C-alpha cells in the first residue's frame, strides 16, 4: 500500500479531489462507485436512448434493480422493492415532467435519486439541498460580488447554480427536501420546469435547457405542513411514493447489502454480521413501527421515532464498530443494545415506556432472544443514553 503513497502536500492542493485515489474518498458518488457496472451496461446497451442520456431506459432499469447481462456480467440491485416504481420514475424523466420522490424518511428517496442521475446523466453531483434558508440563487444563479463590483454584471461574475449547469449540459438536477424550501423559492422552479428556460435579466440573456435536462426532487411526508408544494408546481411533477419494504426478508436484504458496503468503505475490522442478527433488529423495528408483532398476535406501542430501514442500517453499522473495536470482532447483542435503544427512545418518557413494555412482553418471551433482552434491558434501565436521547 505504502509504495503508492504520494507526496502528501502535492495532493492536498487539488481541492477538486481529482488527484486523490478513489479508494480514499469516504463517500464516492454513485457514478464513481459503480463505474464498472455503468460502463458494462453502456457497452451492451443497444436500445434507443432518449436525447443525451448515457443509457437506455432498459439499461437504467437494470442498473437500479440489478440483473444478469447476456455477457454474464452481474449488475447489483440498488433499489430493492417494486420494479414498477422504478419504471415509472425512469419513464417520467424521459418526458417533460419532473420527478418527485415522496415518502417517509429512510425509504431510499435520496439514494434512488442519486442512482437515477448517475445512470441517466452519468453525473449525480448537480445537487441543491432544500432548507428553510435556501434562497433563489441556489436554484437560479448568484453573483461573485467582488467581480460584480469591479466589472459590473458580466457572464464571468455569474455564479452558476447546479440547476443552471444541468440546463446548459442537458443533465439532471437533483433537489433534496423540496418542501423545506420557502414557497417563493420553490416557485422559481415553475418557469424552469414549464418553459425550460432560466432568464438572466441583468445580462439580458437566458439559458435554454438542452435536451436531456430534467429535475429529480425528493420530499418527506413527515415534513407535511412545513411548506406544501403549490398546486402550480405539483402539476409539473410526477410523484412516485416510495414505501417501506413490504416484506421482512426484503428489508433484511437491504440492510445486509448496505451494511456490507458501508463496512468496506469504513474498513471496519469486523466479521460480516450474521443474517440472524440483522433479522432480529429489522424484526424489532418492523414490530414497533407496525404496532403489532409479526405473527399478528400481540399489540405493542409504537415509539415516536421513524425506525425505518435507514435506522436499522445505522444501528447494525454502529454495532459493528463496537464489535470491531471493543468486542471480539463479531456482532453480538451487547454491541447492538445501545444503538437500538438510542434509535427507539427519542422521547425520554413515553418511548422508554413503550420500549420497556415491548422488551418484557415480546423480546423476553421469544426463543433464543434472551441475550438481546438482557443487553437491551440493561441499557434501558441504566440510562446509558446519549445527551440527545435524554432530550438535552
Ligand atoms: N427499498 C430500498 N432499496 C435499497 N436501499 C434502501 C431501500 N430502503 C432504504 N434503503 C437504504 O436506506 C438508506 C437511507 O436512504 P435515503 O435515500 O437516505 O432515505 P430518504 O432520502 O428516503 O430519507 C440508504 O442507504 C438506502 O440504501
Ligand atoms: Mg433523503
């Protein structure tokens, strides 16, 4: 490894990161991480591609859902669930309507958006994060004020937004958490989506979108009421609702795959977790969020947190870190207890009651779950909780 070690200072100068070895990047963009799959798909893909798409809709579907190519090459599944939803999403992006991925947190909206952009445009980085503080310039353009003051408005003083860049290059712009942006900022999208034009009155010019341009937005339904989408804007989107995984085994597979790839990226010195351990965590989360045990026999109280697949992934992942650095390298109940408890107890009073009750009535009684019961009970009773869990 050390043979290829470069002179450090050299590389640090490259703020774009282009010079850094790809394996040193903590979170690679989808198009980097899956470059091989995308290249292979492009090679075998002889179907018609919409203007300026890197792949045909067939190949994009295969990239998202996985499959085996005629060449024998295996494409890993990115989205696990209803194939129809992905088809609708991909087909939408080939029309003049934009795509809105909608659903509760942790249902792979951002994940799907990133992979769609990587497969269709070869670039998932044209990203605008929606927050209460997002202003128009994040969507339209801004100014380099130093230059603006010296030169007056000029193309060189313009700070191009990811949206403008996507229009100029015929790519996909991604908007995260669209409904968190103030309504008037959301409304700047209307012209862009209906006229496919971004006027720059200061320069007496406009940017006309090139073919291939479109927008993928995500929004949480938990954010409802924050800033509803105006009806004018809703009409310009096709909405695809991403659901929680329907079956236990589906959710276990998602967690298993993500944990494996995260563990690799973090270089955790731990064994791959036993599927049984993942299944237990996923079962607990599914039962708590559903309000009933999987056999349908016992009603349980649902805690206030989301407890989605994404939480299960992070609980297993932090359990693995515990096992790797403080345990024997294998994931046991004791490594998971703190993470599970932290994910479940968001409200220090009511969630705690719900969790203790569930531990007593369900976990304790289940065959082979005594270790999990003991570990979680101890954590829940002894308040080994983080400040956040204590509501500080
Ligand atoms: N159906 C699914 N298929 C594949 N991965 C999923 C699925 N549901 C959740 N995930 C995983 O959950 C994690 C969180 O997803 P994310 O896109 O951040 O959620 P959201 O944006 O909906 O809040 C991702 O790592 C993703 O891989
Ligand atoms: Mg998201």
